[in-house]
């Protein structure tokens, strides 16, 4: 069965510092992987996704993630944090059962310190 | 811009008083999802429609119902809201023809008094 683990429910970084949000998955089949961001009282916005092809995926707002099959990981990074990056981040894996239902991680709240 | 719209953004109801949340889309996607998200938690899938085919998650309470009268609209009905139903409700859409992702609306925050 598929599952998603996000290490660290809260992460704090200084403005300008590297952002690293961790996501590990388990899947019996090649997964589709996603990172979404959620601002307070808003829906989820797609940052980036991995389906097939290049394992280093670039997304919006300067974020990128690398699919590492050997480590079953899909960590999200950004070289330099901005105050506007403060939000909740969700990693998700999709399972194919007619439709692409998601399994979400528990989320990581990113705080950016001035 | 094509989008997913949820109305209202904020809804207040009384304990036990039925409430309906609405979702509309201009994306012409054939799949629509309803999620419940409680504070500091991941979204939890309640059910989804694949065209007119309704798919209920096994642990979705009977108190929650849904209607999809056409491709563009989907409704979430809570027949007798309890205090534990206070949450953000998210609608999402997907096209099985691609691009392999769900598109989310802004959500409706439900308060139960």
C-alpha cells in the first residue's frame, strides 16, 4: 500500500537560507509525486510534480524537488527562503484506481525568520 | 482563467441545521473530489465523482452526501452538522486525459455553532 511520510511538522529557516522539506514515500508501483503549498484559509496550489522523465523537477516560486528511487524520497528545496514562502507544504503520492486519488503526507509548516 | 470556484468561502451553521456547500469548475474536468481538512491536518478525501459515477470513501460518515447535477457543478450536503464537522472543505478537479494533477478550489470554512 502507498504511504507518504513528511519528516518535521514544523521547520524554521532564516530569510535567505536554504529550505529543505523532506518527503519519503512507499509505493509498490512507480509513483506520481506532488508538492502542494497552502496559505492560511486558501486551497492547495501545485508547486511541482514528478510523473515520468527527468528526476529533478523545477516548480514555481524557485522550488525544486528530486525523485530518488533508491531512497524513496522526493524532498523539496529552495536555495534562498523568502518571507512569502511561509506556509503549509504537503507532499502527496497518487494511486491509480480509475482516478488518481492522492495520499497526502501530514504536512510541514514552514516559518521564515527575518 | 479556467478555475475551480467554491461558494461560500465562509459558512456558519447551527448544530443540526443542514448546510450545502457548492463547487463549480470551468475546466471541464470529468473528476471532482471533496475533501475535509481540519486544523493542522492533511486533507481527507470524503468522496469523488468520475463523471456521474459516485465513489464514497469507506470511512465517510453517512451525514455527508453529494450531488453532481452536471459536469460543472458539485455540491456537498451535510445533513445534520455536528461540532466535529467544523473544518475547511476543499473541492478539487482532475481530467483523466491529463495533466495528471488535481486542481483545488479556495475552500469553504465551515463553522458549527
